[in-house]
């Protein structure tokens, strides 16, 4: 017979670890709160500065014929620099606020775990913590925390892409539009040329925005299903990344349950991003077989690869999203297999009941 004392020791350790983590998270949350206050003050200061330099630019534009070219250039540089810094600080503020929300949720989760262990007097397992969590070679975090961290990594990636892509382009569009407006009455030919440049820049920015929409949630996934969406996404990925990417569809093309279509699309999307961003692949082969009972997916690249055992048991598994991939597939009753080694590329295969 197992006594309470025998079963209580692991939960005593869990309780102690949760209390330590709770205290550490409280400290991190206080630091984030302080950074938010400082960043908010800086955003307000830059907003005021932006108003000042914009007003000065308007004064310069009202008397272009008499103002030296150097003063005109300085006025435009001041506006561009201030707007860029303001945009960066606003992005940093949004990231800090997102971290604040995630830390608060994590703090609540830890508080609930501590309450459950204390109230049950260590007599029950915590949901989501059954087993030693070592099936991937390392300790498992609570699923809710892993989901939050995965979402935050994706938001950070999109934030960086937005900052370096459309956001910077939109800033340039504003300046080009102001130049066109100023030239209408003084140099019609140059104004037309600037308008042509502006039109091309708008078209390029529009394509970038469409790419972000496709990455976030392709509308055709709901309307047409996973097969047409994958074809379009792979074409777009190959064009934007300049990686030779081939998609092969076999079996009977048909609609699947929405959550399974989303899972298949997201897994392929993440594997393509990993191949481009981390493996630096030059060729990717994708296979989707829709059988009677199973959907089989394979994604194989010729990138740098990784040491399978070491990576699956290290923080890199979370960075690459491998642990979350496995959890998502297994929650739907499927299986996923990783095959990789350094310098030999990576192949990921999965089976999903349909």
C-alpha cells in the first residue's frame, strides 16, 4: 500500500518549484511594467516631436522657392527619422504589452496549480503533467504555456516582417505623396514621374500585404479547402523565397474537417518557414496523399539539417516548433516522424486520420 507520505514528496517538490517560478515571474512582470511606463513616456515624447517636425516641414513647403535646399533636406530627414523612431517605439510598446499579458496569464496558471496542489493535499496529478514528459528528450511545460509561447514567437516574427516590409514602405509612400502634392504647381513633368514611382511602390506594398494575409489566414482555406490553398501558398512561397519548391498531390482530392485542413496547412507552412529561415534550403519537396482513411504529408528539404536527438531535447525544438507539431498531430490521433542529420537535410512525415 502506498502511503500519503510516499506520494506526497513529488507534489511537495512540484509545489516548491511552482512557488519559485511564481516569485520569479512576479519579478519579471514588475520589470515589464516598468519598461512599459518608460516606453510609453518615450512614445509620447516622440509623438510631440513628430508634431513639431511635421509643422516645420509644412512651413518649409509653403516657401520652397526661398528656403535653401539643405534646409528642405533636413526637414524631410527629421520627419522621416522621427516617424521611424516613433513606429519602432510603438512596436516595442506593443511587444511589451503582449509580454505583460502572457506573463499575467502564466502567473494565473501557476497560482491555480499551487491552489490545486495545496487544496488536494498533494493527492492528485495536475492535468497535462501526467508522465515524466520525456518522450521528446526533455521536460514538458504545461500545454497552455507552450501554446502561449508559440503564439508569441509567431507574433514577434510577423511584427519584424511588418516593420521591415509594409510599414517602412508606407512611410516612404507618405513622403512620395507629399512630394507629388508639392510639385503639381511647379513642375508637372516631374510630378507625373513621381506619381508613376508612387504607383509602382503602392503596387509592391499591396503585394506584400497580400502575402501577410495569406500567411495569417488564407480565405480560400475556408472557401475551397486545403488542396487549392496549398497550391497557391507553395507558388507564393517559391516566388518570394526563391527556393525551388515542388508540391505533389495524390489520392482523392476532397474537403476534410476544417480543423484537420487547418492542421495540415499550418504544419506545412511551419516546415517551409523552418527550411527557409533556419536550414537555408535551396530545394523543398512536399507530398500530400489523401487516402481513404489517412492523410499523409511529407516535407523534405536539402538544407543544413540538425542532430535529431540533441535538437529534440533542447530549446531549439521549441524555436523550430517541433514539440508543438508533435502535440498537435497526436491530439488528433496522428503520428509525426522526424528524420534529419547535420548536412543531410530534413524530412518530416506525418499521418493524420481522416
